[in-house]
């Protein structure tokens, strides 16, 4: 199932429906979602 494309979220991990934007439950249960992202956005937070 790793090489197959998820029909609900197209492997993005995000599902948009009438009630809002949610995490794709199928990908979450199957272990597809990785908590560590390779693309890190600049948060513009200064310490």
C-alpha cells in the first residue's frame, strides 16, 4: 500500500470536506504520515 496513492487525500495527508480540513484518517492508521517534515517553512519567530 506504500506505493499506492490514497484516494481520499492524494498522499497529502489532508482531507477537505464540508465540515472543514482534517488529517486523513486512512493514512494516519496505516502509518503513512511522517511527523518529521523535510520541507520546513520559515516561522519568522525571533528569540
